[in-house]
C-alpha cells in the first residue's frame, strides 16, 4: 500500500504564533498546532512533514524539493500570499496539489490582504478558522488525493 505524504509549509512570522497578535492568531504555538496536526494525519494514514521559514527563497526551494517527495502541500504562505509571483511560479512548476491556508480570514482584514496571487494556482483556499484551518485543509487534500 502506498504511503500518502503531505508537506505542511508555514511562511514568515508563523514561528511567532502564541505571542504575535494573539487576538488574531490565537495563543497556541506553531509547534502545538503541528504536533496535533501530525497526530491527526497519522490517524488518517498520512505521513506529515513540516517546514517553517521566514525566507521566500527557502520556501521556494522546499516547494521544488517536494516535487519528488510528497503527494501534496498545505501551505500557509503568510504575507507572501499577497505579492510573491515567485512562489506562485514554484507552485505551478511542481504540479502538486497545494491548498493555501490561513489562520485568519484574510478577506475581513486590511484591504491589502484581500488579494492572493497564489489562490489561482492552488487547489483551494481555507481561511478564517484559526488553527482549524489546517485540519480543514488537510482533510480537503486527503480527499482530493483519494486517501
């Protein structure tokens, strides 16, 4: 039986979860969320790896590497959502299903956050459910992959 592999990528400033604007992002740390999501994935027979970076180049490199190592990506690109054509091109280039994921509802925040340059090349977008956004995104990806 083939093992389904999913990569969780978190972009800039998500390493500050738990202390950064907790009224928007909550009080849990990124590691708390990742640990629970990993347990959830195991129960679904999915192998979850994770990566966090504040560097656009490192994020792009990780997407490139994922092309031959995983079946899909859950991506919280943080602020890169709104302007990174380079990440958009990386997503398009690898041909993997990617679900753009956000803790907050980016459409209910500052006007500059309302536009995602990544959404048009992603399988879908999950936003506004706090930590649960990750679980919804993972479930959607799993279903898409037919697991």
